[in-house]
C-alpha cells in the first residue's frame, strides 16, 4: 500500500505540473503490488471521469456568452470562445488540457507496463484483462480528445503528412518528444480500442469504468470523426447489440422527480460517464437562440434540456446531473444517431429513419410524435444531422462534427458578436487545431500548429 500511495502522490504532482513532457519520474516509486493497486489508479474518478476538455464546448456553436460575462470570468475562457489563433491555452496547467490528458496517458502507460510484472494468480484472468482494457481505453480516449483540440481534421489523403500528437507508449520520460503524424495518431487510437474491446467485460461494475460497449461507442465516434462511416456503422452495431437502452422522457426510469436537473445519475442510457472540466462561463451561458427555436413545443427536450426562455436560457439537461460540469461521456442515444447517420449515407433510408424515430418517439410528449419521413437518403441525412445537434447539445461532440462536416463541404461558419466586435471562424480554418501551449513548445521544441 505504501508503494501505491507513492504512485498516487506522484500522479497528483504530475497532473498539477505543466511540464508533463519534461519531468523525469522516479521509477522506484512506480511499482504496484497487485491488480487491486492498478485498479485503484483507474478508479480515481475525479481525474479519470472528471477532466474532459471544456474547450470542445466553449469553442462550438451551441451557446452564447455576453462580453460582460466573459470579462468577468477571465481571459482564457474568452480566448477559447473567440478562437484566439495563438493563445487559447497560453500556459498549460492542471486547469486545462495538455498536461491533464498526458498525465492520464502516463497513468495508462504505468498500468500497462506493470501488468506483466505482477505475478499472475489462478482465477485472476478476467480481472487482469479488465484492468488492461481499462488502461487501453483511457489512453485511446485521452489521445482522441487531444486530437480533437490540437490537430486538424483527419483526411486520409493527407494524414500521413499532417501533424499529429506526440505519442507516448511508455512511462519512461527519457524518450525524446516529437510529433507523430495524424495517421500514426489515429492508428494508435484505433489499435488501443480494438485491443480493449477484446479484453473488457460486457457490463462494468459501474459506468464510471469502461466496458466493451464503451470502447465500441468510442471507436464508432473515432471512425465518425474520420468520416469512415462503414467502420462507424460496424462498431455502432456492435455496441447496440450489447446495450441499446433508451429512456422515455415522458417519465419513468432515468427521469428526475423535481430538483435542478432533468435526469437521474447513472440512468440506463449512460454507457460511460465522463464530465467536462467546469467553466465559469457555463453559469452565464445561454443556448444559441436558433438552436433553441428549432425544438418543437411538443419536443420534451426543449423543457428538459433548458430552463427559462429569456434573456438567458441555461442548460439543465446534464446526463450526469452535476453542477458546473457537462456530461461528455458515451450514451446509447449518440450510438443510435451514429448508426442512423451511417445508414443514411449508405442509402438505406428506411433503416436510418427507423433508428431516428425509435429515439425521437421517446423524446416527444406521448401521442404527439409523427414519425419522420424522407423522400431521399440525403433528406434523411439532413434530418439526422439536425436531430444529432439537438440531442447531443453540450456533450462536447459538436466541435468534432463541425470539423468533419465542413470537410465535406457543408460550409458552416461560426460568428460571435460581442457588443459589435465580430469574431469569425471560417470552415476548415487552421484554428480548428488550437495552438499548443507556448510553455510546452518551449520545453519540448515540438512544432507549433500552423496558424
């Protein structure tokens, strides 16, 4: 136990240190005694499940924050919101992205390296596989979130020459730091998740731990971000074959009975719970007015997701039912929407609409929903993309969607008007790969993203 406490102390120090790629840990402090020690490292939920990047929400087009509110909450959140080309994360720290996610990657590597050093005991095969699968899931998910923020949109034609992330696959900090290609980055994410799928159980002890359907849902999301819709469909199907629960917003299991939030925690749709880091701006944010007005009055999401009408319409539809942090994990509603989109792209209009209507009938007031129809697959796709935006609001996936959809020519321009000062983010702008913190560039010498 003394050794595992030393590991915890080191990881706490590491998470609070911006010099992640510069520190050399004392490996003598990193020798756990058994599988339960390694599982303890995966069960520190405030870190593993509570440190997703809020920049993916701040930078997208789902909310509006006034200039006065931005000035009140601080410089860095304003830079995220207005897409500063150079200083979105001027200096990284335990409050932001780079250092946090690389500390998670170090944790995963530490677990993976020590698994083979622990003497195997009869009957511990399932536990050993589960711990390894969780570590691989953590590493893959950390790299994927970093790629969403710090790399350009994946394009198979250019990925082998586009800058990706520094890939750390060992806990040894003596390895030189260099940026791998975007192709190598996504290859690693996919390889880790495919291996994790073979190791993880169908049902986790609690959804704060990863599982086979969690890895399948994440891999489907990864392939969707790559616009590899055939593989996205495969893993969405695999996930839903194990877990396809949907709750009915009209009442019953998963619906909160009074209180601040609309949903109970750990309800049946949640596959893996994870939260975006709190942001002061979230308390002052109102939903984008065009998005809010797109909900029909009989659509229960309009009142379950949002409180009030004007001037501020705060979000209350958090699937984790927590203050200040938005759910950014994986749930079955997203997987149904991924499958529906992939089917529409394959020209299977009827099957795509079956999935869409299967979801939406549970979102509208009982007896009011008229199943959606579409004359063409393209029309069905447009319906699904709109409902995806409405269903997954403030989940941290819209930024990924903007990148991939603009790569397909949808030409979605983002515009902020802050007391007459106009900020624009053009489709496929280089700022979709946010600037790496300057202190990381100075310490490691890695290349900055093109501006």
